[in-house]
C-alpha cells in the first residue's frame, strides 16, 4: 500500500527507528544524570567542607541536569534527522528500482523491443486437399536484429489435426531478405520479404519464398509459398502473437 508515493512499511520502519533512538538516548541520559549527581555531591563535600552541602549540591545538580537535557535533545534531533534522511533516500531508491523492474518485466512479457520480437505461433490452417480438415499450429518464434540489413528469424511449432491425429512438427529458419524491410505507417505494419528453410517430412526445403508481416505490437503472420511445400500449410498465412505465456507464467511451462 502506498500513500503519496511512500511505502507504508518503510514509514513504519522509520517510526520504529526514531523510537529506538529516543529510547536509547534517554537510557543514556539517566545513566549520565546519576553519575553527574554523585560526582557533584561528593565533589562539593571534598572541596568545600564549609559550604552548605545540600544547597550547593542542589544548585550544581540543577545546572548539570539542564546541560545534560540540552545535550540529549541535540543528539536526539541529529539522530532523528539522519534516520529520516536515510529512510527517505532508501524509499526513493526502492521506488526507482521498482519502476525499472516494472519496465523490464513489461518488455520481457510482451516479447518485444526495438530490435527483437519473440512470441507464440497460434494458428489454424485449412487443408486444401480436404476443406473439412483443419490443422492446429502451436509453437514459438524469435526474430532479432530488426534494425540491421540481415535480421534473423527462427520458428518451431507443432501441427496436429483438430481430431488429435497426425501430430508432427516444423522449423523455419535461415531468413535471407531479397528486398529492404518495408514499414507501412498507414497499416501500422512491417514487411520482410525473402526466403527461408522449412523442415518437412522428407527433409529441409531451402530457398522457400517467405513473407513475414509484423502487425503493430501484438501479432505477426508468416506466409510460406504453398507451391514450394506442396500446400502443406494451406493457402493462408500462419499467425502468431508477440507475447509468450511461458514468460508471463513460467510455472505453467515447467
């Protein structure tokens, strides 16, 4: 819980610190007071045998108590001020650290940065040979060095029929651009055109025309030339997100 940007727990610690300082100093004060009283009384007896001892001792004792109180108050004030300053600095440092931690976590969870995108393959593909058959695709991808002329792209995903049969997997890698990256501000999308290597049942197929479209900061699609892979992924792009639940909730992925 926070009030005006401060942590209630840390304010409680500050209050406890002040209480401890005051308690410690007052204990010290009474010890000093007792010693001062005894020293004043015995000193007055030894050095002034003709003086009215009770009166002289009482006067000296009052001055000693007053001076001790002033010294004690000054010490307490200094200690309390220092404790307040240290605690406020710790709170400020903690707040900065928390803000940085939140920012870093948001970047990690979204899977996106200025130069890297990672996310999940989450798509349904129709089988052109049988319109009644649909394939479920699920996996991950990672794209790096987006600000360079040679970005990298790697994807790995499972593919299974909606009836739970024919499960298998594919990998896509070795992206080579054949045109510069295109940023379309009108549609808030980025296009990468080139070729990739796609693993199939009989082995990897190289130089497969591939288009990867980054859709804002939430999704992507991957179009693989159907004619190069025997229409294996149908005639529609493979879709994915720019987020990973295994990053958000790693315990679910162990």
